[in-house]
């Protein structure tokens, strides 16, 4: 199956999930992530996302990070379809972008190589940890140098069990995650 067909099939499966299924599976995934990162106290600058279209919810993770006074950043689309990472200080300072995804209105941006932990949504992930997104390449462009950083951030992808594909579809420009967390497992690449 081609990458395009895999993306189409997985997006369809995502769209078929019930609200209850998303909430229940997201709760299990978030608990798996919290248990994994709780001992990693040195992570100060953390990139998360605001869930969209049945993506794994991150509300509990975000709450925990606020309680622990971490520096939270959200992706933001800039003119030219470039992705930057803006500080999130409260949920009062968010607005919808052109794709109806919430972004921070804060002016403070961080360079991706200064992030300690990156938590990403995904449409799919292959056998080697290559992330499949919605097809716009925003994260691929925005995070393209993080794998070469001297202090490489830990990249964690959050997805449902069905999004872990037993196939290789990764390309050299795709973001490779270090860890996949689903409702049933934690998989390291």
C-alpha cells in the first residue's frame, strides 16, 4: 500500500472513532505518558499540541505540565506555511488557525533545538518510528534539524493501537519518533 493510501485509510479509521472511544483511549495513553515522563524532571521546555479531529487528547498532560511549572510550547503556522513554536502560558491565550486548530497567541517562540521533550500527534507510524502526519509536512519542516541537535530532544508520538503500521513507509524528510505510546503499549525505536 502506498503512503497516500495508508494515510487515507488511517484518517478514515480516525474519523470513525466515537467520542467515548477517543476519551477512553486518550486517558489510557495519557496515563502511559505521564508514568513514562514523571521521572524525567530535567525536561523544562516541552512541545505539546492541541488535539484535533479525534487525535489523542493531551488535556491531562497539559494540566500536569502547568502544575509542574514547565515551559509549554504549541506549534503555530506562520506565513509561508512555516511552523514555529509559541509559549503557552494559559488556555485563555489560544485561537483557531486556518485549519481550525488551536494555537497560542503568546509572542515568545523557542528554537526547536532548545526543546527537551516533543510530544506529537500522528496519523500513523511505521516499523522504524517514522511518523505519518496529515500530509502538509509542517512538523517535518519545523523540526527537521532536531535529530542533529547536540542535545537532541526526546520525541514521543501519541497514537491509537491501529495507527502503528506493520510496514515501512518512512522517507528521509519524515520525522522519526523515539517512542510511540498507545493505549496498550510503549514502543521504543
